[in-house]
């Protein structure tokens, strides 16, 4: 009797009762390649301000965020199939983040894994320009400079040009500083995103930032 043909992806099946580590490695390499491409295009300002989100919430932790040109107003993040999620759309013209950790729990053919990005340690903060966040939740200690609460969302002034609908509720401040930042978001994009000391890793299981 002839041996069964190998699977079409070229990775031999695992022996019964054993984990398919080679197949898992293929999944991880594909995830890392996609993540590296996203980091490259984001750093070059190639990610559009409006994008179809996956619908998955990821976590961002930082010891400190310090920024200028802050604005925030209610909006929706929309998936490729048209599902809308309410968000606090947050704009920061220029920001620095200390000890950044970003994590997303993802499903793979071999179970759940965590996509982790760490950067901005050793006194070399992450820097972002024209940052736009589809935020679901934020906790931390915040201080705003020249804050305006209740401003009409259509009159916001920021470098990205993002504004809300006429009559919409909004906040605007000249500066923002948040310590102990813990954030859940649907998306983050920026004109430039400088990740000093970048560490990118995909780990099997749940290893989220918080």
C-alpha cells in the first residue's frame, strides 16, 4: 500500500498523539511576516487614517504617555463586513510613550496565541506623529493642559484633520499626560511610529500585557 500524500501546504502531519510543532512554526512565521509588514508601512506613514478593523480588541500598556494636540469624540469603528463598534476616537498630534507593551490574543489552527510588541524602554520612548486611536476603554492618571470639554466635534483643530459631526460632543486639549496607561482599542494608526528597542514575539497561549 502506498504512503498517503503529504498535505498541500507541504508540512507533514503530526504523528498521532503529538503536537504538530512544524505546522505551528509555519503559522507563527506567517503571523510574524504580516506583523513586520504592518510595522514597516505604519512607520513609513503608509496606513490610512480610516481602515476596516478586524473587530478584535487588543491591549496597550505604557508607563507614561505625553502628547500635544489632543482631541477626542464619539465615533464608530467598522469591520469589513459592515459591523459597527462604538469608540472614543482619539487624536494626538505628537506623542511619546515609555515602556510600551501591545498585545492581541489571536486564534490559530493550533489554539490561541498572543501577538506581543514591546518597545520604548531604557529611557528611549516610542514616538508617534498624527496618531489616531479607535479606543474602547482607557484607565490611568491623566492631566490635560488647556482642556475644552463639550466642544462641537466639527470644530476640532488637529494636524490629522479628524473631526466629528456638527453638534457632536468632543474634547480638545493642548497637552495630555497619562501615567499608568491601560487601553483597549480596535485600532491604532499613525503617520509615523518610531518603535525604539522593538521586540516582536508570538507566544502560544495567553500572555497579554495586562
